[in-house]
């Protein structure tokens, strides 16, 4: 009898472990190549600008996507600046595809930046490293500590692109910061036109 009970418990535990493994399976990111395609294009364009070469430390940042219906009272409040991207359902990001986008947001949450997929060899940081510098800088200035490590460069942040369902457009947040009162940024919709990603709508601009 004891052997039967033990066998039963063993089967139950094995089933639970199997269920947990299934829950942790992350769907394949169907837009992974496109993400790096547009990141490479934008970084190349930034570096090609006159007097901008080797000026930046790049931060490829994971931003939460907040999709909402326009003028609906029960929508989520907009995210704090720098913490997420607010999108309204429209003709590009359609409300009828909301279930698809919620799944894509879950996939985005597991994105891991691979700098080896960026063709231009540059300096990179990340949100975790910048937060560590902020924590260490409580009794000093963040930019003093940052410049000691990165040799007086500016931070150029690009969010990980988030694509619409037919992969013809994406949204990206871009910002530049060179000091406590020396920064700017915006959110933009990019569309692929004649083989190149082009910014077609810019919003949520800010400057300090």
C-alpha cells in the first residue's frame, strides 16, 4: 500500500513539474530579425551624422507597451516618461488585433539584447548598469560617475521596436541625454518604404 501511495505522489509531482515547464515556454519572436534590421539602420544613420561619430554610448532599452482605445474613460493611465510607450489603436495598430498584441507584449518582455547582431562596433550600456550608477551616485552627481566610466559621452537610448501585426510598421522611443539639463526625446512610428524604415509620425516629444 505504501508503495502505491508513493508512486501516486511521484506521478502528481512529475505532472506539476511538467505543467510548470510548459508555462515557461516562450513563443518564438517572429519579429526578431526585423528588430535588429531597424536598430542597425537607425544606429548607422546616427553615427553617420556630421560630428556625431563615436559620441554616444548606446542603451537599447526595453519599454513596456501600453495599447489603449482612443477617448475611452477606462483606459490605463499613460506610463511615466521613460518607463513605457503609450499607443492608441488606429489603422496601423488595429483594435481587432488586440489579442495578438498582448501576446507580442509578453514576448517583448523576454527580449535579450545581443550586441553581436549590431554591425557597428560601439559602446553599449543598459538600464541595469545605469541604475547601478544612479544607486552609487546618491552622494555625488550621476553624470560625474557616468563620465568617469564612459569618457564624457552622451547616452543615446533606443527602445526595442514593437511591430504591428502585418510587420509593415513599428514604434520606437528615442532619446539623447548629455547632462542633467541637456536632453531630448520622442516616440515615432516607422514604416518600411522602398526597403528602408522611415519615420512617418512623431509624438510625445520632450526637451530639457
